[in-house]
C-alpha cells in the first residue's frame, strides 16, 4: 500500500489511508494489508470476478454456489439498499470476511440516478461505506480494510472516494475502540486523481459527525443482509 493521507480521529486514533491500483484483494491479504474486502456486486470482468478463486479458497465459501448468486441478486434484483456480509468459514484464512456492497450499477441505486448530473449521490455512497465499516470493524474486528471500485467499469468518480473517506473519518470519531488501522483503495478504475478530493475534507475546520440511519439485519442462509434506509 502506498500511503496517501493519515486520518486522525478526535480521540487520537490514526488510520492510514492509501492505495494500490495494481493489486487486488489476494495480493493485499497475502502482504498482511487487508483482513476484510469491501467489493462491488458486479460479477464477471470486475474486482469480484478477478478475486473469485481467492475468495472461494480463503473464505471456504463456494463462489458459484453462494457468492455469485448473492452478488447477482443484490446487483440486479434487490430494490433495497443492502450490504451482504459473508464471514470466513475457513480457520486460518487471511480474510475475516467480505462485504458485497452496492454502487451506481445496481438496481437499488436507480432512484438516486440523475441523467442531468453524472455525479454520484453522496448520501448513498456515504451511508453504504459507513455501515460496511461499522459491520466489518464492529462485528468482525477488522483492522485493515480494502475496497475496490463500487461502480460500473469506467464510472468511478472523485466524489465516491471522498464519501468513502468522510465515512471512514466519522466512523473513527464515533467508534475509536474499533477504528481500523488502514484503509486501502485497490484494483482497477481508480486513479490517484480520484483521491484528490480527500485532501479537502474538513478544509473549513468545521466538526462534522455521522447522522445515524435506520439499519436492519437478517440472516439468509449463511449470509448477513444489512438493509439501509434513510429516506422518509
């Protein structure tokens, strides 16, 4: 991981935010730089598809039997904003689990899409990131988070990265005891230019904090479904 910025929480905890655009989750995990992966639900020629063999072996979960059907459902069929958490079932695996997260190429994003404005919906990306972190760090004890592009291929935007970082900063402020030590952007479709907006977070010196939303969970077979709702 190449360091980019260090986020310091109000309570003093420091989280290194960095990137490795030439690596996917396997390489990061093998180097000890990732213990949880947040990955888009897009299947096929994608970070999820590129990591299919690694996820299946490391987690002890069938890709064709479980991971792929859940990803496809969350991408194409599910109208709710849902995170799918799959905990590792293999003792000694490198990852604690993976979170299949929606982005601007999923059915749940359709109400937020605006043809006149190509910028991503910031509430969507912020809340998806915050709750993914909350589960991975709070439930699994994750310390090293890796995230790939939560968007269609070629549709990544600087605002997405900025929302990730803002959610991370707020989570570290709110939950210092479970704040991660590192957060790394990895894989394709993300460039250093996309990360530049992160440098201007809190540039006016105003203290901002997380606004809680409605979160419900359910167990579906061996997966945890985390449903998000902040719209009245």
